[in-house]
């Protein structure tokens, strides 16, 4: 009989330990989801600002082809607010936001978040005060191809994922610009 009590105690301890690790894994997954969402939100906000900058460059007669190629520094005016909003919707807070780029030089944001909730009480001491953290990076990737010898002062025809577009700086209306999602994709970096 004492061996059964001892074995039952070991099995209960193992079950509680497994439950503690499951709680920690669940908190970590929640933090990663929040980080992914926040990074995508910040980068999508920057993508929208990139298209506004493209329209201004065309209107001002500046070299707008660099804008179309996505090779501009991200100002990030609304990126922090967008990241914070999506993190909050996932019960987390942004603790770090920085400009980043992938191996191909595509600009984006790296976001670090911390959950607003803790792992909780478990048989492992200290977990009741531990918050999960995670980070994610999202980048903006241009979808368009245009002729290498294109002149930004003349009309330029270009293709974005099979769709044809033309921008003529002489006859330009910002309303004629395609949607930001047609010009640039936003995705999590590998």
C-alpha cells in the first residue's frame, strides 16, 4: 500500500509539473501571436506612409522610382500606435520597436512585446510574477517591376504582380495611385 501512495504522489507531481509547462507554453504562444500582430500592424502603417511619400515625390518632381522600389527610410509616424493597438488587443504591451530590414534590404520593424498576464500560480516557484515576452519582425517587399532605364520625369509603365500600372508625372493625381497593398506586400521576416 505505501508504494501505491508514493507512486500516486509522483504521478500527481508530474501532472502538476506538466500543467505548469503547458501554462508557460500557452503564455509564450500568446506573446508570439501578439508580437506577430504588432509587427505586421507597424509595418502596414509604414507601408501606407510609404505610398503617401511616393505620391508627394511624384507631385514634387523628385525621383519617385526609389519610393516605388521601397528603398526609403521608414518614418514610422503611426507605427508605434498601430503596434500598440494590436498588442493590446492580444493582451500584451509593446516594450520595444525598432527599424529593421531583412537579408534583401527590405525595410520593416522589429517589435518586442510582453504579456499583460502572468504564467500564473504553479508548483514551480516564481511563475506567478513571470510575464511572457516575444519578438517579431515584419518587412515591406516591393511587388513592382519597372524598366531599369526608366526616367522619373516621364511616364513609367510598371507591373505589380501581373497588374499593369502607369504613372505620368506630367498628368499626376494622387488619387490615381494604386492601393498600397498592390504596390507592396507586408510579411513576417524569416
